[in-house]
C-alpha cells in the first residue's frame, strides 16, 4: 500500500516534466549587437525577416524591442521601437519570429493610442477584441465600387466648388502656419461619418491634447480613434503611426461603415521613411529622398477608398509644401496619387481670408461624377469669374485698369466681394451641403442651384 502511494506521488511530480520533455523545444538562435550609428543597429549571428521583431538585452533590465528594416550578407539592420538607453557592445539579440500585430475593434472608439497601439490616455488598458497584422489586405481594383455619393464636409467652399465623394482621397497642400490643421479640424467636426480615425504623425506634441480637447471634444472623441506619434518619436514609430491609423480605418470599413480618415501629415510619414532608408545605406535620389519613399506613399494611400464589403474610407492627407513650394518632391508625388487636392494660400491667410483655399490651384477629380450638371456649371462659372479678378488684381489695385476694357474683368470686379465672402467661413461655423449650394447661387446672383440628391 505504501509503495503504491509513493509511486503515485512520484508520478504526479514527474508528469509535468515528462510532458515538457515530450514536446520538442525550438532552438533559439541569438546574435549579438556589433554596431550602432544614429538609430541604426547592426547585428550578426541571427536571422530574421524584414518586418520581424527582435529583443535586445539591455543593461537597464527590460529588453529593447527593435524591428528588422534591412540586411546585408550576414548582418541585419534593426530600428528600435522605443528608447535606446542601456544598449552596449555585444548585447544579445534574440529574434522573436513574430510580426507586428495591432488591436482593432469597437473598444478603440474614444481612445488615444501611440504608434504601437498602446493607450496614451488615462482610461486604462485596452481590451483587444481582435489583433491583426499592421499591413492590411490588398483589394482588387476591379472590386472597388466607383465613387458616386457626395460627402458633406461642412465647409462651403469645398462642398460647392471642390465637392468630395465618399471613398475619395484628398490632399491638403500648404506651407507651415497657413491653417491646414484648423481646416482639418473643421472637417473632423462637421463631416457625417460613422467612425473618424485621426493620425497625428510627426507634428508638435502639444497639438495632440489641443486637437482632442478643443477640436474633437467629448462628443467627437466618442466616435473617433486618435493615433498620435509626435515629432520626438523614433522614425519607425512615426511610420507605424500612419500605418496603424490606416489599419484601424480598414477594419471599420470592412464592417460596412463609412469612415473618415484624417492624417496630419503625409509629409512627416515620408520623412520618417527617408530617415530609415538613409540610415541603412539607401542612396538619395530626388532632393535627398531615396526611391523607397516614393514606393511607400502609394502603398499607404491606396489602402484608403471604397471597399469590397460595402464600407468606404474617405481620406484627407495634409502635405507640407516646404517653403511654399508646390513642386516639392513629396507634394508632387502626392498630387499624382490622390483624387484631388486643396491648396491653401499664404497670401490669403496673411490677408485674413480663412479658410485660405486657393480655388484656382485646387481640384476634385471626382466632382463631375457626383454632382448634378447645374451644380458643376455653377462651380465652373464661379471659378472663371474669380480667376478673372485674381489674374488682373495688380492692375486693379494700382488703378491701371480702365473700366470697359474687358467685359469679363468688369463683371469680376463687380462680383468679387460676394465671391470672396462666400469662400470665407468661421472655424466653428458649419455650412451644410444644401446651404453651400444656396450660397453659391446667391454669390453668382443666380436664381438657385438645385440641391444634389
């Protein structure tokens, strides 16, 4: 009896070890850190795929997570996710053989996240319903429904003259300090959408709290997800912040919802990729931008738009035109891949004309497909009259123009005050779609423009 009891005790003790021994353990092949230049880490002795994660032992205790961004011969190039303090020569590098996965789901609404999907607010940890790869699925272009439904953004000048459709991708082009963030905030508050996803990429850190509290407010935040990676974050985190905002928007779109994606700014995303590419030795091509930057831009932008499951992502990307140069490489590349652009003028902003939209330089490529013919004709006539005045503004200002010399210019001089007044709007004032069309008709002195169904 005693022997049987002893046998049972030893069996209970040994069972966990026998079960563990029956399962083959994967060998962990670790390497070591050999070089660090700037934010680029070089490791040898281990293998990992592009986009894979590695853990690097630190003298401060907690390991530092890094992502593989390149390789050469037996070396792999890593970019840290967070802070680098505590790394030393020959630090152990352990591949995790896992790709980046991010949380998605309804629980994200009302939350503010960083580029890794961790909460920045004080509302406790995330209770992830689902985790998905950072890179979304590719949609067959023939499966995308055409853009046919107009979207009311609450800004009269855009509704009437640069009409946006659900699923369209627009750019806001401007230099610094011209009001693109304010215009973005207006559209955030006024646009009719099921879910709003905001990506604050590489901008000033103080703007995050201001945007959440002053622009979104409690009501706006309740239906929004904010992803913030300010300028002091690593370039990899800034890159991930833009990709995370897009991935969250894709998830809601695949559920059949109408999503508004606002990203400020696309230029900072490109600059983050430039930092990474130059750090690992990619040669610069156009004004210091390596070729991979111009490959990454369409990969990000093409993920927005109409979906094959009933939903859509209407996206607005701000593009910083450095030195007000509209032919900046990033501005030029973005203009080619977007479905239209709204250009903000420093001259108008300095004159107190807000929003400082340069109607002559702006265009919506899908407007002709989503508005009624009489609306399109009225918008075209508005632009012709407005442009006639702007082209002769210098002559008119100095009194060199003689009335009666050109009937078009005479008409433009008479109508310019009401045209200019129509284009201006207070930042907290919402002008709905039908009111925008009525205002357009009034500015032109017409009987009226029929509202679009």
